[in-house]
C-alpha cells in the first residue's frame, strides 16, 4: 500500500475544474494508475482520495495498493517544475499500529442513514444534515472500524461531563451530473477532526485501506492519522 500527496494550484483553470467536481477529480485520480483497483470485492483495498483545504492551499491525498504517477496532475493542475507530489510506502506505518495508541485523525465522510419507504418499497439512503447528527454517525460506528474517539472532561451545570474529542470542521453538499444521462448525484460531506485510541489494530488497518462509509469514489471515506499534538 502507498499513501501519496500532491498540492494543486487553485489559480489554474484545470485545477478549478477538478476542485469543483468530485466526479472529475475521481477520474483524474484513477488516471494516475495504469490499472486502478476498483475495490469491488468486499474488504479489498481500493483507491481512496481526499481533498484537504488549508486556507488557500489545496492538497490531494491518495491511498492505493499501487504507487500513483501524478505527472498529469502536476502538468494540468499543479506546479509541474516544483511540485510533483510525494509517494510513500504505507505498509510500515500500518504494521506499527497497536491497541492503546493515541492518534489525531482526519476523515471526510458521507454520513447517511437508511429510511424505510412508507409504501413498502426499498429503503432509501438519506444524508445526515446537521453537525450533531454527523458526529453521532461517526461515534456510533467507530468501534466497528477498530477505534474509539477519546473524550475530555468539561464542567457542566450538573457537574463534570465527558465530551468526545471530535468536531465537524468542514461541511459541503455536492451535486453533479453523471455520464450516460443518469440522474444527478447529490452527496453531503463532513470533515471530522479529532483524536482516537486504537481498540483493534486489524480493524483499523482495514478501515485505513478500504475506507469508511459511502461515496468513496467521490472523495469520501479516507481516514488518516497523525501524531497527537500536546
């Protein structure tokens, strides 16, 4: 497995076309591989990607079974002479994960729920729309992915309360057309930043390479870890 990053130049027209369309970005990411894995088999590694924004800087992160070639992205949407991306082996880091370790994390996800059709039809997938709903979605699912969100103590009117160390730091709704005349796609995304403790390292490794939640083709599901700041 590999984890990669490239900075995109928002002042270039092609970059803006990618930044404004998860579908175009998905195609550009897959174009970085001669034969990209689809992850169709349950539990199989796939190409995951996430777009992070730091003020006016945009970074594309990719986790993949094979090393990507970002040459086309650098030429079309980056700085081809100075920034061609970095690609690192991910397996040594994955192998180092152990229960009890604490990490800062970031996840962009598509928090959804299924609602049964009142007429008896198929259940529909609906988005969670508030930050509170989206946080609850993550907290309910954390342990199935091998971690728990850590807590901190805060003083409330009735005494001390435990507050999960996670926040929804960015939210967006994307609507775009699909090829072939299919109905438009609308996805709601939430960026989570927080701290976690590893409960089951094997489950967490699987989540890091297969993703969390739905809409993985459109920039959702990629969880990344970083050293906790003091």
